[in-house]
């Protein structure tokens, strides 16, 4: 029995109500398994999502609303990872030197097809950091007197990479603050005004979904706008692919860093660098590469010996991703986010840091109790949530307007846990 079929049958046993054994045994792709309903219809179907949750082995010790660090592998993916690890370990270089390349090529191509990118436009990395370090550190168009720009919501180590690259090239750094609260229009206007006010900026870092607040930015619009100002964008898609569904064309970006171990559900240590074909020359080869052969994206990354089993298992992660359905996944995590965030938004003692606009958030959203802006304030709330209510979240700092607490539901969370979070927040608000 193939993987898809086993998976669906196992799910069907858990919640027979949501799909029949006949349907389940048909090894159909996710939309058919889920019937003809749209992703929005399915998003709130707890019985359906219980069948998906049944494929995750999750600790019962806590309600885990901190799925932003990395994503659990679903059981079939983890089993494949064990098998691949065993195979690679047993065969050692007998496998790696002779057969690995042939095995990994179709997976590489499958990733390119998923993203609607050319296979010559992507290369494996160990994560988004490695991809973005290669892009920022390799960007070779900065000259003394130029400037680079990023916002307070971008990722710490990539902000630092922008600082380092600016210093190396004699460029200056422009830091902007994303307003709170923000709307679609004020967000675009913030970037437009910042670009207009800083004509020396040549390179802009954009984080598709912020790890600090969960804000999802309209990358395509900002990339197009920046291009009008003669500015290149490097896009940090660490949190977006898999949490939301898109193709490269939807981003319109020339340089993108991804990982596959957050929302695609691959083993830890998998990511991608994307460089649009006609922009390859603008990213220099990795420091460990010789200048010859600069015509291929492969020499923009030089990892050394990689975890072969991790990359092989990307295929199984993509199977599961496809089975659940990328659109279903995106709709579900946004639905769970709405259950708690939109319920709490009416309470003027709390700030919900992504707007009620589905263009500007996915599943992640952070909150702050009004006036509680220090790291210590927020650590105390994170501790109270876990100790008094059994709910695990994480503090985020670095937001200009103050620290906050990030809530990240995943596919195995459920509506009941969101209600539990709402109750916990109300109880803590009553105490402060
Ligand atoms: C916005 C953002 N960028 C980059 C990264 C780094 O990703 P990776 O762990 O794949 O290197 C993260 C990880 O949390 C992130 O949230």
C-alpha cells in the first residue's frame, strides 16, 4: 500500500465521519479526500482536522502554540526520515557518491515545480538563514555611498547580515518602523515614503511573514514599488511557504530565502535559495567556490557534507503537504488564529498585532497587554500562560513599540485549544 493510501486510511479510522473508507482508500489527493468543499469550508471542520492531527505525535504535556520555531514532522515523514537515515548510514559513501545525485534530482525538480520556478533557479540550503546569508553576503551591486534598508520586523540575524554587508561595501543602513496598528494602505505608504525619502537605498530586506508579530506583507506590491525606485529586494520567506500558498510569480522577487522545516514539515536542516535566472550574476559565488563555473546557482551555496537523509525526506514532506492541501493548510491556521485573535480584539486591554485583514496575516499573530512593553513584562505573561494554563507561547522582542507574545497554531491544534487560550488571556487580564 502506498504512503498516501496508508496515511488516508489511518486518518479515516480516526474520524470516519469526515470521509468514507471508500474515499479514503482511493488514495486521492487532499482536495478530493476533503470532498468538493473549499479550503474555507474545511477550515473549521474539527472532525476533518482531527484526522490530520492523528498523523502527528504531539506531547500531551502542554498546549503547544509555539510552532514557529520549526514544524513537527508528521509521522509518515518522520518514518521516512528514519528509513532514509538508516539507508544512508548503512551504505555510507557507497550510496552518497553513486546514487544520491540521481535520487535528489527529482526532488529538486519537484520543489521547483511546486514554486513554479526553474530547477536552475533554486538550490538546497540547510535553512533560510543559510540561503539569506548567501544572498545578502553575495549581493555585489552595493557601492560606497549607497544604502540598504530593513524594518524592525525583519529577522535579527538577517538584519545583522544587512549591517555587515553595508559596512563591507561602504553603504549606510536605513532602519524603518512598521506602524502599529497597520493597514494595507499604511503599510504600502510606509515603504513608499521611506524609499522616496532615502534615494540612496539600493537593497531592501522584506520578510514575507514576520517572526515577531506575524504581519504578512504584500511582497509583490512592495517589490514592484521598490523596482520603480531602482531598489532590489531580498525576500525572507522562512515563515511563509507552507503557512500560506503561493508561487514565485506571486512574490515577483528576484532573490528569496526559504526553509522547508517550518511549514513544509521536512526534517530540520532543509531550505532553499532562489535567484531569478537573469539575476544570477548579481549574487557572487560562495567564498568557498572557485570563480570558474559561476554560471550555476549551485556555487552560491557551499554547505559541505550535508544531511542526505534530510534532503531525501523533503519528498515525503511534500507528499504530506500535498495530501493535506496547501490551501487547506493556509485556511486552517488562519482560522485558528481568528478564533482567538479576533475574539480578543474587542478587549481594549490587549493589542492584537496583526490586523483583521486576511491579506496581512496567516496563522501567526502576536499580542501585547496594553502598556506591557518590556521583555520582563512579557516573560511574566508567557510564564503565567504555561504555568497556570498549560499553554506554551514565546516572547518576541525587537518590535519598536515593545515586546510581545507570539501565538503560532499548527495543523494539530484545534478550536478547543483556541477557546482555552481566550479564557487564559481573560483570566490573566483580570489579574493585571
Ligand atoms: C523570519 C525568519 N527568517 C529567518 C529564519 C531562519 O530560518 P532557519 O532556521 O531556517 O535558518 C527564521 C527562523 O525562525 C525566521 O523566523
